[in-house]
C-alpha cells in the first residue's frame, strides 16, 4: 500500500542538524579548536594559498552534494536523511 507522505521542512531541518552537521561541521571544528593545526600543512606561502583554495573548492563541492542529496530525499523519496523518517520505496 503506497502512502502519500510529505515530510515537513522542520523534519528536514532537524535531520540535517542532528546528522550531517555534526559530522561535517561540529566535530571538525572541535578537533581544530582542541588540537594544534597549521593551515596549508606548513608549506611556503604561495603554495599555501593553492592548498587552501583547493580545500575550499572541495568543501563547496561537498556542500553541493549534500544539498542535492537532501533535495532527492525530499522530492523523489518523500523522506529525510533521518532513519526515523525514511524515504518511501
């Protein structure tokens, strides 16, 4: 029996806050805060800019992938990323 389930914006927001935000933002931020780090792995300044730029591009592409994934869950799957509100088959 197919149901016509529609997930709310709040359910998407909660699933994003609890799952991918913790892994992609909060935990790395805590690691950077509590452990010594150096931007660019300690390479010389001209190369540091290149390393940081490549890292920023990879982060933007990853964010785009997360957004597209959430959009697919919401539109095609009629669910969220959260296991308590799964997509339909």
